[in-house]
C-alpha cells in the first residue's frame, strides 16, 4: 500500500493547460497499473487515462489527443498533462496506483 499525494489542480480558462501530479510515498518501480480518474458533478467516477504493461495506454474518448499520462519512476510520480481544457473537463481528479487512491484535486475550467 502506498500513500499518494496529488497536486496541480486549479481554475483555468477554456483552451488552457494543467499538469496534475501524484507522488507516491515509496518506490513505484514495482507498480504496473496506474491511472487517473475523475468525478464530475452529479456523475460517477470515471476512468480518464490508464497505463499498464498489459493494456498499454488507454484514454477515454473525450480526452484523446488532449491528455497524456506519464510516469517518472525516479521521482515516484504519475502525471496527467491536460491540454486544450474544456468546461466539461471540470471535476475532481483522482490518481490510482494498484488500488490505492489519491485524495483528489479539483480542476475547474471556465468558458
């Protein structure tokens, strides 16, 4: 089990970018599956991006071409680069590493 600390959310205007970070309390070298999820108002938590050796990299259709998931093992960190943000991207974003969740970070995109 790892403790995950998130950062990088905030309020931006439509078309702008944000990068979310998720730092693990220990080494992530042995962790295969990592992902980002979001929960928009009135909706269930949904997968945004997933990275694993088995499935490769998967993105939900609405973020393809705009969001990029990546990891830096030397920093024990998972990232989500979000470009060309839109109001429908507004929500609380959570990172997940093999079943452990970050605390969530708010992303708000104004039109």
